[in-house]
C-alpha cells in the first residue's frame, strides 16, 4: 500500500481511456482496465490497494472507476 492521499475515483468519470491513464499517472496510481463495452479485460483484482484505479469504459468514456 502506498502513502497516497485517497483519490476520489469520480474524477475519472467521463474521461477517455488515454486521459484516464494520464490522470492515474499524475496521481501516482496504478491504472487497471476492467472492461470495454462489456468485453472483460483484466477484471477486478482479488486483492485491494489504495493506489490502484480500476476503470470500466463504455462508448469510449470511463463510466465506472473504483480505487481498489
């Protein structure tokens, strides 16, 4: 676990994949793609971390983001 200040995952909503990746980098978060348009990629991890953002993308925009 990191010493990061907890990030509100809603800041990722409505961003494109690239912009959400860039924001995660700025915030020193690990970026994880859960799914795009219903197609599963990495899915949700079994472990939890306070420095990882998991995103779901629909129609080119992040519709769900969680710190996990």
